[in-house]
């Protein structure tokens, strides 16, 4: 049975039809040596990379993730109003594909500054990058690339080697970042 990825950060269904940009990454072909310097740069600049699992999947941390996701999602083209917490909780944390090991966080001291949430869709042969975002004051430092690189082992934990994601066609920076990292256009 195919599980539908959580699209809680995507526009409502009332938005006019959009040709989403579908991308896919073969993890076995991922050039870790090329992108590891992004992780190293974060660490040397004081940015801590961790997962929700490592930090602790607690109600307080889930609320902090919601606030971070809500803020970062505001820049997605045609996003519309973000979901209230109860609905987000149902769509994100109660979803069958939720795994706190797939939620990478970037922390600056105690401040949550970035997230890269990936869901477990192993029954369909892939994991799905639900949302990657960094708070505006921290953008342009390669933190998104660092988070995605830090989490590149998650597909292996799920027994798959494919990562899928999709983007609004006007979200050019996210599309470009993923293509730089080796994602290719897909037609799934």
C-alpha cells in the first residue's frame, strides 16, 4: 500500500492546480565528500546539527518544530495560511511515516533555526523530504545543505536508497539546491 507523504506545509487543495516540480535522489550516488564541508562549516560556526530523536521527541520539542515549520513555510510560494497546531500534529506526528530520526534540526545555542523533515515511506520504496527550511536571518550560509547532508543516512535506516521531494515551481532556490545536491527530475 502506498503511503501519501505529509504535505502539511503545502498550499490548500483550494489553490489552483500547480505543476509541482518532482525531484528524486539516488542516495548511493550522493557525493558525501562534496557536501560534508557544509556540515563542518556549521559545526565550526557554532551551529549544532541533530535530530528530533537525538534531542528528544517531546511535546515541547514538537511544539518548537511546529513554530519553526510555520515560520519557514511562510516563504513557500502560494502557501496560504499554515495549519493550526492540532491539525499539524495530526498530519505530521500522527502520520504513519513520521520518524523523529528523519527530522534534522539546526540549533544556534538554544534557538531552533532550521529543519529538514523526511518521512519514512519504505513500503513504497523511498523516503520523502517533507520540508527543509531555515529562519531568514540564517539563510545563505549553507545550513539547508548541511541539514540534508547530515540526514543522508536516514534512507538507509529505512532500508531504501531513494529520496523524493516536490516543490512549487516558483520555489527556485529550493529546486536549485536540490539539483545541486544530485536530485533529478522525476515523473512518479
